[in-house]
């Protein structure tokens, strides 16, 4: 089976699209000419149906009911990892015997493409109807090395991942019913990861999640008052204050936010405002890895252990707010000391009112003091 489609991207990277046995698309991202013709010989299994979107009438927030995900794979041993390449004794999600970066549709997605007549209901309190959980979910594998992690990758390998993020943002935005594209990574069992292989996911929503709605309103109001994006002024303040900066180069800055919510929280943002990953210049895409790698190495170096974290790309919605809401990555870790976690307990979980035991300036100093 040869690839169905081959597309040339920036930085000499090529995407080849193939099909898995059940019809899902798998896309290989390669930095050098590579033939992708491995056949997925697994028997075709019935894929789960769509979940439900239900409105929480107390908050006007959509909640996804995805009961089919209860049966998904949970922390399998390395020899049964579904994200490693296929080899004798293992038929994984990736038919090839090796890969650089690969993306495929999630086998048990929280959100999936609905019928063409699908429409998000208007808020109508208790009378708001239940609808299919429309959207799209993909898995993005950073490398075929099971023992690696994003921060340990070479700069060249991280650049391929960045190209995949850019490409997926462009391509998913073309799908019907997509309102928000959210690439993210969970690392570490403390966070709740279910597969140890270095990978992230991309959730694409048919509605604006609550945090996006809130950030969009604040950014819109700020732009109306000041005629410039809020994120641009935040970055200008960090550059002026200096004390919370963790790493930077000519294109990117990594800093602990002024009002951080977690013991260790790092934001990585392009110095030039862009709405999303697809809008990054090739130059900015090329220089991201340098700052991201340093930030993650410093995070792991604080206590000399691999820190569990969530890495979340915040970007503008597909169709609104693109001149006001800017791209940035938010990395958060709940570890506050060796052997101690910051649990999101009553105030944080019930009231969304965060209380910090460590000032951002102290956290930034600890990160900067790490010897690389």
C-alpha cells in the first residue's frame, strides 16, 4: 500500500497520508525521502459511535459524555505499546517498522465528525437538547523511541513535531463544525497519562471551551480599549521586568506568568503576535525548539527528576477573535517538591480559585538556577 497523498511542507519536511485497516487516516512526517508503504494487517474492528454533548444549565458549559472510552488501553507494558512501530509480535497503531513523527485519528475519540446536518444548539437552559459530541481527535507521536520525551528530542526532531502541529492546525480548520483546535500533551502518571510513549493529542471542538470563551472576551475588550493584543503587552511586561523570564531567543520567550496558578508554570510564546500555529512564520517555527528544549530541561532539572506536566497550546478559535487572541503554550506541573504534589482541592477544583504557595519570581529563579 503506497501513500494516498504526499505533501511537501516547510523545512524540507514531507507528509504522507495512508489508511489504517479500519479506514482511519495515518500521516507520516519525514525530514528525508522515505517510502511509506507498510500495510495495516490487523482485522477491522467496529469503531465506537459518537458520544453526547450535554449542557450544564448552571454554568452554560458543554460537557462531553464519552462512555466508550472506559475500555481504552491503560498503561500497557512497553512490549505492547500501541504507539511503538509494528514489529514481530506487535501489531501497533503504526504499521511501519520505524517513523520520525506520525499522526493518526484516535481509535476511541471523545469527539468525532458528525453528519452534515449537525448543528450546535443555542443555550436554552434545561430545554437544551442533547446532541452528538461533534469534533475531531488525533494522536501525535513525537518519535518512535519509547524511552524519549519531548524535551529530550533533538532540535531537528522537535522541528518536525512543530511542523506537524502547524500542518494539523491548517488541515483540521478545514473540517466542518470545528470551532477550536487544541494540541496538548500529558506527561507522567501524576497527571493521568494512560500511555508512556512520548506523544500528544489534538482535540478539536465544535464549540468554544469555557477557558477559550473567557480569554476571548477579555482579549476582545482589551483590544477595543488599547488597539493592540493583550498577549503582546503581557510579553512586553515580562521583557521589561526580566525576573520571570526562563529562556528566550530572537523569536520566542519562555516565562513564569505574573499570576501563576501552579508550583511550576511556564508560558512559551512567540514575540511577534500570531493567532495560531498555522500562522507562524517558517523562521519562528525553526527557532521554537531551542527555547522549548531549554525550558523543559530546566523544569526537569529543578528537582533532578522528570516532572509530570501538562503542555497546552492556546490559540485563537478557527473563525473568531483571530486579531485579539494570541498563540502561546502553557506548561503546568503540579509537583511542588520531591515527593509532594499540589492537589487541586476545594478552592481550586470547586471554585476555580487558585492559591499559590510559591511566588512566580521564586519559581522562575529556581528554573534559571538549574545547571544545564
